[in-house]
């Protein structure tokens, strides 16, 4: 069962399943870019292409954080 704001102001994309507290809860959702390879392994001219987007999720209910790669 999804726990939503009773006013209905919470967008659907902020409701995610939380494996730590169970159920679907509201999360803070941000996107960051990470480089999987070390800087030494990536040539400077290709560094901007070596980054990949990750979705960072933080549960407002229990405070657990996790990240997942955006595909």
C-alpha cells in the first residue's frame, strides 16, 4: 500500500518501493553523474562521456538511502 500525502500534492514519481522499511513510501529523488572508471583509465578528451546517470533515493519514512543506475 502506498503511503501518500493526504493533500495529494506528492507526485507519483516520488513514491518508490523501500526495501528497508517495506511498502511504497515517498522518497527524495535526485540524479547525479558518476564515473565508473578511474580518472587514469579515461583519456581527458573522453572524460565527459565516461559518466553515467544514477538516481539517488532517500526514504522520507525511514531515512534509508540507495542509488540505482538510470538506463
